[in-house]
């Protein structure tokens, strides 16, 4: 029987630094996340006293549409840089950078057309009168935020090269600096009375700031426009399945913003949107560590010592499980008293929605299997997981909202990742032996939490 602990002897001798880089990179990411959360808390506390809840509802929908359009065209350019054996070649990096620029300009056009479509639907009375989608300012917000995309397209691809090497200090440092800059700009414009536009200006200013700095702080070849056929085909071949995965992945992770924004009354949805900011912050730290630490680590192990993948997975699962259980149950116990203390009265209800969204955190550790599959090059299997989950969301969440209640619909969304578990386990069995206890403990934790939430009365 194999030990669950990761020992240097478990790995191929040519990877002696992997364990050190995993823990070093993970510590840096966690430190950056902590700093980011402090900035987020300060910014949130200030802005909720300067802006009405509806501003956050508008931004939630506009940003979700932005993300959806980006993911519709996602061919895994950054992931290709992280896992490809050709990533040290300047021509490969410049090809990837050029493809990213072209992709982002395409997405910009798509979102501008979507903004026109939303405006026409609203003008013709095709949306619920009291929903966020009926607000005449929404199309303008969508179009303005979309300017961020061509700006971000020019950011240096050397950032992905740094992630490949688990050199996270500058990656995390840039993110924290960007968040601080965005916070400063946003609060400044909010104080000047710009309302929801203060949030837009902050996002655009942050993109300009981060794009310029990315060409200064990340080591690597200087970027220039270049398209090499072999490199283009490699990136596209790896990423073609990820276009489908990204589409359904968006539905699985952010589809609630569009669905509930369409169905819920605007004030209720605005409170829900503020709550989702906090829950998404919790998911972000897990996803960031998985994507920036363990995806490069899994990729390196698959390249150099594939027999060690099972031990690496079990070690990381234990850490991930303990983290998400503490966060999810902490939210159940503390969300309402904490948020009622830190937010003004017109934001009453945010803590309640945070509690309802907490179960989704308990399914995040299963993404380690998806990530390992992607690192092995199985982008098709990775896609199947998101297709099942996204399809389940589109079917069961509207049914719960129609025939049960809004609370039932939110709880259904929180647990919809469970629909993908059979596919995830089948995928994982291709390259390691799965343990029943390891795979079952988060399901038990989720069932218990959902039962507790179902019995909890609404206190708004």
C-alpha cells in the first residue's frame, strides 16, 4: 500500500526541487490571497457606503457576460505555455502572445454586439421589468467594461512562463499591486459621485496598469507579433476542446449571475451578487493554487515521473479538503452576524446568501483530478466534466426556481458540481487508483451542510 505523504524519494531524481517549489509557490499564493482579501474587505466596506446595492448587481451581470465571451473563445493559451515542451522557445511565446491579442479583440467585438442585443431586448419589453436586465444603463456598462479585453490582450505572455516555473512572487505581487491600484481609482471616482461608473473606471485603470507592468517585471523574450505555423497548430490542437470546456465551465461557475439576474428582483439579486463576491473569493484561492501551483506541478510530474502522480494527488487532496471544510462551515456559522456587523442596513441579507452558497466550496477539491487530466494532455476528458456540470445546471436550477423556491434554486446551484463526479472519477482512474474514503468525505460534508441550510429559516 502506498503512503499518502509525498516524499522526495517518491519522485524521479531529476525533480528534486519540485516539492520545495510546490510549498514555496503555495505559500506565496496564500500570502497574496490574504493581502488581496484585506484589500477586498477595505474596498468593499468603503464602497458599500458610497454606492447603492444596484451598482454591484449591474457589475455582476456585466462582468459575467464579459467572462462568458472570453471563455467562449478560450483555447488554453496560458495552459499551453505552462505544459508545452516548446515553451522555452521565443517563437512559441510570441506566437502565443499574438494569438491572445487576436482572441481578445474578437471577444471585444462579440461583447459590443451583445450589449446592443441586451439594449434591444430591454427596449422591446422582452425582460422582466424589475430585473437588472431591464436597467437601461446595463448595455453601456457592458460595452465600457469590454474595453478591458484588448488592453489585457497585450499583457506579456512571460507571465505564464513564470507560472510554468512556479516563480510566483512576481505573479502574486502584480495581482496585489493591481488590486490596490483598482481600489484607489474606484474609491476616488466613487467619492466624486460617479456611482457605478467608478467601478468601471477602476477595472479599466487596473488593466492598463497591469498590462504595462507585465512587460517589465516578468523575465523572458521581448514580445512581438509572430505566428509560426507549427506552434499555432500545437496550441490550437491542445485547446480546441477547451473552447467547449470553457463555455460549460462558465455556466457551471458563473451561470448563476445571468440566470438569477434574469429571474430575481433587482434588489434581491444585487444582495446576492455582493454575497457571491465573497464566496467566489473563497473559491478563487483554491482555484488559484490548483491552477498556478498544481497544474504546473502535475505537468512536470507527467513529463518526468508519471508514477508519482497518485501520491501527489492524495497529499494535495488532504490539504484542500481541510481548507474548504473550514471555510464552508465557517460561513454557515458566522456569515450572518459578521456581514450584519460590517455592512449598512440596506445590505441586509448578504450574509444569508453567503450561507446558501457555501456548499459549492466543498466540491472544489475534486477539480484536482480535472487538473491532473489536463496536465496529462487529456483536454477532451477535461471538457466532458464541464459539459455534464453545465448541462445539469441549465436543467435543474431553473426547475428548482420554477417549482420550488429561490432558496432551493440557490442550494441546487451550490451543489450542481456533484453531477460531474462520476465523470471526474472515471477520468481519474485512467492514471491513478482512487480511494473510496478520500473521494467520499466531501460528499458527506456537503450533504450535512445542505440539510442544515434547508432547516435554517430565512432571516432577512
